C-alpha cells in the first residue's frame, strides 16, 4: 500500500509498509490507475481534500482538479482524470465514460495538495507556472476526423460565443445505406435533451400564473389514478427528479411501445404506481416525471404539449428544424440512428427501439443550430425573465459527481459561476449534449447518430479548449 505525504507543497509517494522506501514523485511501473491511500497516519490525502495532479504522457502535462469524483477545473490534452474517492483512493482513468480501474497509461510527475477548490484564475496561474499551454479549438477538427475514422463519431458540432460562430463541423453519415453525409443542418434525435424545453415551458406557465411550483400534481391532473402521487408529488419534485415517480422504460414499455402515442397514454399505463420513495427525500432520475409535466402543460393550456412548445419556444426562437413528429412520418434531413449491440458488432439502425414519437421527457429531434438558438434565447432572456432563467439554471439537488440538478438542466458551474449548465441525451443510436456557459457566453452543441458517449466525449474534449475572455 502507499500513501501521499506533504512535501514542500507537493506530495511524495511512500511505501506504507516501509516508510524508508521513497517512491518519489513518479508512478510505479509507469502505471497509477489504482493506489490505496492510508488514512490517519501522517499528513495523508483524505477524502474531501483537493489535489492537482500533473500527469505526464508523451511529454504533455495534464493539470486536473478532481475531488471525490467531482470535476473542478482542468487544462488537459489526454483526457485523463484523477479522483480522490470516498474510500480515500487515488485513481487515474481515461475519460468520463470508463471505469475507475482502467489503466491511464500515464505517469504522475507531481501532485500538489490544496485546502479547497481553485478558481478559474488560480487554475490559469497554475498552468502558466507549470509552463502548460492550454489546448485550443485548433485541436478539434483533427480530433473529430480521428474519431470519425475510428467509427466512434458520426454527428455535428457547433461552438459559439455571444452568437458568434467559433467552430462548426459535421462528420460521418446521416444514412449509411444511401451515403448521405451529416451537416450542421442534419436533424438528430436528442433523447432527454427535451427535458430542457419542457422545464422552460413549465416556468413560462409559472410566470403566467397558471402553475405553482409547490402545488401537487393532482391540482392539475384532477383524475390522476394514484392518490398518493396526486397529493404529495409537486411540480418542483417532477422538475428535479425528486418525486419518486420512476421510469417508463423496461419490459412494460417494450410491450406497449407502439400503443403509447400521447402523454395521456403513458398516464393510463403507469399512473396507478405509487411513489417509490417519499417525495423530496432523494434524487432519482425519472422520465415518467417529465411525462407528467407534459400532461400538466396540456391540462393548464388546453393545447397539446407539442403545439404549446412550438408556439412558445420553437417559433419565437427560430427553431424551425426541431420537433417530435411521429417516427411514421417522413421528416426531411432526419438522420438514421445506428446502434451497436456488442462492442465488436456491426452498426445497425435503431428503428426497433424508438417510441412512436417523442414526449416531454425526450425523444424529439433537433439540429446543433437550433439548440444553439435555444441557448442564445435563454442567455438573452427572450424565453424567460432573468429571475426565472436563474431559477431554471441553478442546482436544487445533488445529482452525482460534479453536478447538481436544476429544473431540466444540470448545473456544473464552480463557485465563481464558471462552467456550463445544460443537458445531455442518450439512447441506442442517439447521443447529444448542450452546454451553455452563462459567464463566458459560450454555447457548445454536439449531436450524434451513434450510441453514447459519441457526442458527450466531444463536448468534454471541447470544454478546456474554449477561448477564455
């Protein structure tokens, strides 16, 4: 076993079984994917401590801040991550999608300990001190080409700042059989990214006095089948995934997939279920909760969910390529999603996995250009007031490492407000990510017609490469 001791502001790695055995500031055997850290002995790095790990790989330094699995800030080229987990274990692994024990393939050259999270300016100063050149957007196009050549990416990317296009590119094929290439105008299925749109619609209706966030769902769905849900689950609970309303996917969905055509159909099928836990006591992602929000929008407006969001969100922002028309209808420029059931298998169309049409919980389609229009409209308060936009973006509950869940948005901002808010979406044959940076004005939209994490890998790669003001 090994531990980390403070040494002149840095840390040295010593053999726990033989304190005289100084292992230096480098990894053993060029590998540091799993090293236990002893606790309670000396000045060791404990869970909750903060550390910068400078990882050397192919003469490229990587500066990363990760605490208990929570990303703080980073400048990096390789994507390697350092984690101090709840078991006081230091881990390095390759990206956000792999298991912590995966070999990083790099060597740790030094570890600096801190008492708290660093600000963006402090991280920039550290990078300058270590003579690290932050990566730039010039890296992105060759990286996309490499990903596409390796058949890990097929999609479109758009990066803007204050409405100015900084980067736009599309790779891969929208239709492999007909060799139709993807473009920035290609419509991709966006999965759960529809939740952002649903949350905006709810807050518009709150502003209009038609919905109260603290009201139980039964106030709007008066004939809701389960009395406990109707009386105890509030609109706030539904927006934050804290209502215990469960999911919609599984054997029941598979058996009725083609019959579920309206939000009311979902309520009829799943509405008899009671809460899975006391509402408000914990966070658990609930697609069905957002279906109920769609049904609530329909109940208070007298419109279908689709007509409401078209009239109040899509049309005012120019999102003319976004919608949720049924899969049975031909939609121009809508890509075919491709899924690979096994890592070694062939890509096949995801047609047999798709719902009849998207819902308030997800499953619609959009383009990177339309998602950017949506983001810009939010940043410029054309859809909601400044106060409501802040309410939309600001985390209400911890939702996992590095993020809190707000209203239909994940909030990954640091203590200075730097970083993104947004939402991803993923299912077989589709993956997308929208990241909005309120402080800097950047918007990153990535959509792919392949399995996750095809798009999210790109948005993570872009994050440290965004030009700073």
